[in-house]
C-alpha cells in the first residue's frame, strides 16, 4: 500500500513540470521559482525538500512497524509450533480426507483484522473461492464462516449470499485456547455441516507461508466412512473404555478435533501475518530509501543549477558594467 | 437409533464436549494458588465479536467477552 503511494508521488512530479504555462510572470529571482535560460522548467527546492521529509518519516514508520512485527512473531512462533502437537494424534487416528465428497461443506476462512501485511489475505480468499467451486453442485451446499475483517471485506463483494457467520476482533487479547474453543463452539452450534474445511496460512518460515486446508468431518460422516473401510475402518479395532458408545466417542472426538485444529490454524495464521507484515514493511522501507536517494540527487541538481544561474547573472551584470565604463 | 448407554448429563443439557472441557479446565485453574492462579486465569480471557448473516446482510454483532468456559 505504501508502495502505491510512492509511485503516485513520483508520477506527480512530471506533470507538475510540464503543466506550468510558458508565459510565466517574471518573478524576482528567489530560490523558489526559477526559469532556466531556455525556458526549461525546474522543480523548486522547497517542494523537493518537503517530499524528502515526508519520505523519510514514512521510512522511519515502516522500519518501526517491521521491528514490532518481528518481536510479535518471536512470541507467537513458539506457541504455534507447540500447538501442532494438538491435532497430530487426530490425523493419526482419523486420517486426513481433503477430497471427501459431502453434501454440506462449511469453509472457515481465517484472515487478519489489520492491513499492511502483504498478500496473505487475498491468497486465503482465493483458496476459499476455489473450494467453493470444487464443492458446489447439485445437492451440494457450501457456506462460509469468515474470521477477520480483511476477508470479510473481500468476500462481501461477490460471495455475500453464502456467508453464514463472521467473526472479528479475535486478536484483541493474546490468543489462547479458551477463546478459540468458545469460537469453535459458536460455529458448531450455528452451522450445520458435514465437513468443515478450515483455510489458513501455514507458517513454514519467515518468508514462506502457504495457504493450507484442514478438513474436519462431522461424526455422522465418520461413521459412514468407517463402514466403507480404509483408515477410518480401523476404528473398530480400538477398545472403548467407559460406558460410552462409539457414536458418542466420535462426536466428542469430532468436536475436540475441530477445536484443536482451529487453535493451531489461528496461531499459524497469526504467525504468517506477522511474517508477511515484516517483509512488506521491509520492502517498503527499502523503496523509501531508494526514493530518498533519487530525491536527494534531484535536490542537489536543482540547488546547483540555481547557484550557477545566480553566478552567471552576477558575472554578466558585472562585465556589462565594465564594458560600459 | 437410540443408543443403549445413557447420554452423559452435559450432552443432555445441550452442551458440547468443548464447553464441558472448558468448564472443567476452569475448575482446575481455580484450584491453583496465587500467583499462579492469576496467571492461569489470564490465559482464559475471551474476546471476539461474532455476527450471523442472513441473506447477504450481517445482523447485529454479538460481543463475547470474558466469558471463559461458556
């Protein structure tokens, strides 16, 4: 976003040179408004100085934002990596079935509330839309649950009839399991689903975040699939303790699985957001530095040209007086 | 398709497993001594705002705040 501002500023310099009328009033020779001998327009040094000051301020702000994002990233990264252990046993038990064909899918899109974080929100929305296309058809239904302001704004434009829930302000307090589980509870109570597909940015490293889909099935579908066979078919070989039936246990497991997967997804998305913000702010500081260099060159050229012009006038005036003597 | 075993009391009361385990976790956290208790209860703070959508329009958002384990 900052980059676009810089580019617009750069382009604005050229029209300001070309658009000044040629029949300009002969203003007194101050350092502000100048015309060269051949009618060449030059930018006033005052304007360039102002622009340099604002670019320098922007550079300081983006550098500060990068450092803030770096420190927040350090804090969340450890927690995200530790929380991966929460859903791994579920995948070992129930398997991961992203290609399962169900009637009602709910796509949970995770995004950030704040901006200036690069392209992560748009990639998540792209994947969500692709899932929608994949899973819609006769008798099949896809609904969206949107977490975060940014995805809400993007999805509102063309998919607003398919949104069933939207959640904001999740990042106001530091993320914890209680918060995410209350959210998961709300989603479970309000939306009917056969399969939940959670779309988030998985954090691989500070510069690499890949949009990922995690699938959680509802207990009825798990029962149906376990009859078909495969990984889920081995569920019957497990012994069930206590007085609960298999259907009971599956329901508890499915809910808990959803809560754990959401927790991990929210943490990973937060990490990716910080990482993306770091790299976005880094590149905008670098661009601001380059722009500052270019402006400094322009400023010096203008300054030297004005000094040269003054010297020429003084000398020619003096030599005219000499000749007149 | 009635199950033979009785449904656990919390399931009959309309709670999901998630809310049940949250309430149990809250009870465990309350058993701690100070200062660990304050730290642990700090980890339970909930705050987000959720709004249902009907027909492409969001309804009034509900703010869920500081209600751990519900």
